[in-house]
C-alpha cells in the first residue's frame, strides 16, 4: 500500500529540513497576527530558513520562512520552538489544493515530535464587553467554515481516522495565561470561537448566526490548523487579538490600529508564559505536562 499524499510530503519535507540542519521541534508557533514582534517574545536568538528551497513542501508554504530556536524556562529546562507565519489563514483558496495543505506545518511539526501548537490570530468580537485591542484565549471552537483539512486522510498514518477534539485546547496553559495576564493588568477573556471560512470578512448576518451558535468571537481560516493539531496529536493554546467589533461597515484602519494595541500585550504575555510552555512540552527536568 502506498503512503497517503500527506504522509509522503511530510516524510520528504522532514528529511529535507533535517538535512538543512533544522532541529526537531517541541513547540510549533503559527503566527496569524503579530508576526513582526511575537517571535522575539520567546527568544532573541532565532535562526531562519527560507522554505522556497524545500521542493517537497506544498506551494502555499514556499513563500514562508521557518524560524527556530531554544526556549529556556530559567531553571535548566529548555525546548525547541519552530515559528512560522500562518499563511493559510487568509490566502486565497486554490481549486487544486489538497484539503490538508492549510494544516500542513502542524502535521510536519507533529511528525518531528512537537506536542504543542501555539497559534495567534485576529478576531472579531461577538460578546459585550470584549473590545477591540483586548486579548482572548480559546477554550473551544466551532468549525463553521464548511471545510476540513481532514478530508481523505483515511490512509494516513499521522493520526487516527476520528481524532478526539474534546481536550484539544489545553486547560493548563490557558489557566496559567489567565493568571499571568491578571498580574500584568492585561484583559484576557476565555472564549468560544467560530472558525469562519477564509478569506472574506464576516457579514452582519453571519456574525449574528455565529453568535446564535454559541460563539463569542469569529476568526477566519482557523479550522485548518486546529483540526490538523487534533489529528496530529498536538495540544493547542490559541491566542487572539480582538480587532473588529460591532455590525457596522468594515473599518480596516481601525482594525490595524486595534492590532497594534493588542500586539505588545500578546508579546508580553507569551514572554511571561515561556517557562510554562517549556514545562508543558516536557523538557524541564523532572517535570511533565
């Protein structure tokens, strides 16, 4: 029996990255927002590799650069992190694109040993009191995108046919993030997110529907990495910056302004959370998840 297309691509890309000297990760960070500042919230020493020279990688990801480095918990524990812009959140859909492509980096990292996905994004709020410039962390999600990256993966050896998503969003890191945010005076809400389809913004009617379904924020394109993480066996901590609110006309300058307000808060929170991330990844001596 031949390997599934996903498995073959992961195998070949893994070999190419190792040949290029890229260390296997413990943590994958996919940046849907804050890509300028957030990588250095973890560590100032990152090495970058342009992926356009990796022939096996899907075309969507060849314009990206993979950054990698060591996280230190301050007491001798460490973990290797991969950092990558999440190009799949808002890239136009290619009719010829395989369903798994949007979550490909998650399977790649998982096959190399990663146990945790940290994801950052921008969101529209559906909840009173949750305002532009605030931060939120996902406690659960609704896939309302109409798509799934798990289509046709029955032959894949990278995960089960029916992955468990009931504990996907790790409670331990979410609770620790809440404690640290409170200490730093950062507003951090726990939310249920509607994963909307890329690449257009939600209409007022869609926002109302998301809210009736139980969502408190909406985020376009997020279903791909989340469901890939469930299949690949990674836990998830998904942070999002609130950049849109209300049902009025789309105000792109206001959204960019809200993102610039939220980004330093997210960077500060991730920096303070680094020791807990290392411990969660199981790299601190004598400690476990």
